[in-house]
């Protein structure tokens, strides 16, 4: 099964845009979850990671906090 990243974002976050652009440019499939408009997802995210900042990206069960291309590549390794 192909890796699908889940990117938790807000509408006004420039680093979120950088992350989704990076994933798109590197042909990494992803789903975007906007925690600014989805309150339930926001609560679940904080409960899961303990972090309130975005972007937060889940890849293969690993979490990447912020825009961190090196951490994305590491998470893709499994």
C-alpha cells in the first residue's frame, strides 16, 4: 500500500503551505486536514501529539512537526 501522509494545517499558516507544496513536488500522496475548520480533528491532534502548532504531518505512524523535509524523508523510510 502506498504511503499517504496526513498534514494538519490552518488556513493562514505559511509553513503548512510549504509542507503541502513539498509533498506535492515530491509526488508524496497526502491528505490535508484543516484544524482551523475541523474542531474535532484539532482536539484529537493535540491529544495525540501534545502539540498545538502546525503543520504536523503523520507519515507511516511517525510525526513530523513543522516544515522539515529531512524528517519527511526519514519517515518515508518506514
